[in-house]
């Protein structure tokens, strides 16, 4: 579905991505992990077109993801932003149906929004609330409903459990895993939460020093030396 080859990106002369090679198959759930500042979000921004790579190529369904192909790509992707990133001037259903309202009547868009809210465990009474009236977990669910509102073929998740307590984080992980499995969507998740990796990922890629240091099945990551080193450092940080 998505292939990244030789991707390089620098800011102010400082390399962030130093030759990233990565592929994501149709219907696969890939988690990208790494220490803070290693370029995980920059990689995501390059795929989305929010940052222009210095060198390298991004392919989507075998085609270069250039200016001509990007509109079709953008029409087929969904995004769950870190912190949900709901528009505070719109109601919950208007947030969920933000893209839908551009091409269909509000009545139909609202009905789809209510359906997607139900899919993430939010009742119809939530639809007319403002984002400020939602708890952190509810806002994250509303953001997830928006990400799947248009039945995307590719979904990006940027730190989906950040700011949530362990119980709510587990529920969000379960929702993501269920949605990806049901829809057959290709998923790329940027996360530092290893519980999320184990819950929602098929594969995990470790981004380190601007390159992919390890790429393999989630089931194999505990026995992989680069991952063991990364997990060890994470444990030391958490312990302090």
C-alpha cells in the first residue's frame, strides 16, 4: 500500500531522517516506535505531504505519491491526531462529519456521524455536545470516529493513547484494533506506548538515528537485540 525509499529530511542543516526504507502492506497495521526526537512525526508528515523530503521517494499503491496522485490519496485516508485536535467551534457531530459535509446534505452527514460515534462507544446524545464538554477519553473517541467517518483505506494514528489513563488507553487500543480488523484498512501508528504496539500492531519498526534499525513482527520484538536495547532504555527512563 505504501512504500518509502531512501527518505532523507533535514531541518537547519540537522539530519532528522537519514535514509528511511519502509513498506506497509494492504490491510497491515504497522507501529513506528523510537525515542523522542528521532523523526517519527517527521516521517508521518512526509507521507502526508505536510513536509517535503530532501531526498527519497514515497509510493502509494505502486505509484509515486506526487502532486498528481496526492488528491486521490488524501481522499482515502483518515487521521487520529495526538490530543484528538477537535475543532472547538464545531459540535461533536460536525467534527466527525467535517469531510462528509463538503459533499452531502447535513442530514445525511449527521446520520453517518452518529453511526460512527456509536462504533466508538459514544451515544447519540454526544453528537450535539461541544468538544469542551468532553472528557479526554471521549474526545479521543470522537477523534477516532472522525478518522473513520469516510471509510478510509489508510488510517494514521499519532500517539493515540497519550494523556489517557491505562484503562482508557486499553479501550482505545481495543477500538483501533477492532476497527482496523473490521475495515481491512492499512494502519500506521506513531507511538511510544509498547502496550499499544502489542495491542494494535502486526509489525513494528524502530526508528533510530534517522534510519529503521529494526523491522519485524510484533511477536518477535521481545527477542530482537535492537528492540531489547530500546525497551531497556525505556524502562530506565520510566523508572526514574
